[in-house]
């Protein structure tokens, strides 16, 4: 990929989107921790100094990508919840279906979960104050959007809906560090199958966690 110098706002946006698309493709091949600015620059066909004209650091690229992923995921989540949660079902049934849909949706997007997991410890470092504030404003907006979706299907959660959504995303981020297990761990499970009792698939683990979270906040008769 080669670029002429970007002179107009439209050209700059095309360049910016190309950088994000390249970073997204890299995340299909490697975990967040292995994405480097040097390799990103090489793949997008720009000098590293030119990439830094659009994003102040590797972390800033990944924060922007996290926001993109969240926006796309919430569109799909709204559709999946509308299709998967019967509005006239009892509260405990709706809570179970919500946990099912949410766990399946996130387990199918482990790159997004990997970005969640890296957010506080990695991605929010090596960025400017203004970049952090911009990211936090966007994240809060996405959280409120998710909260609205959850509350639509489970209004009984009330003010606890926001906390449930936040902890769900934190849990998904934590789960990403264990999925998939590294080759040496898989080899240990193969040599000693009894060790695999601690292995949990992403969807099963998330379903268990979300169900437990809801059990603590959904009112019961």
C-alpha cells in the first residue's frame, strides 16, 4: 500500500482509516501485546513518523480501534438481544437468556476482549492527557449505550444495570488472558488430563460469570 501526501481532511481520514484497518488485520494474527508500531508502519506503507502524525503512539491506535470495535459490537448486540430475549418471559428466564446472548457475543469476539484486558494496564499508558480524556468520554458513551440495551430487556436491574455492564466487560477482558491456553499448557493437559479441570472455554466461563453477576442484582420474589 502506498500513499501520496494527505492534503485534505478527506485524504487524512482515508489515511487514518487505513492505519486502523491494518492494525485490525494484525490483531487477527497476533495478541495485542505483539502489535508494534514498526510492523504497523511497514504493513500500512508509511514511515513510522508519518503514522505518528495520525496517532500519537501504538497505544493510541489500539484505543481508537477499541472504540471502533465497541461501536460495531453494540449494533450486533442490540440485534441479538432483541432476537434472543422474550420480553414477556419471567425475570429469571430473561436474565438467563441475557447471560447466554452476552456470553456468546463476547466469546465470538476475543480480539475485542483482548483489547478490554489490555486497556488499563497497557493501552492507557504512553498516551497524552487529551487522548485519555477523549477515550474515556467515548468509553462512557459506549457503556451508557450498553446499559440502555440491558435495561431494555431487564428493567428490573434498575441502577444496577450500569454496574453489571461494566463488570461484564472487565470479566471479558480478564478471560481473554486465558483463551486460548498457550501450547505448553495444552501439552500439560494432554500429559495429565486431570489438570484440565481448571480449563474453561470462553463462552462457558463468561456465561457462568454473567449468571453469577445477575444472580446478585436481579430482584427475586
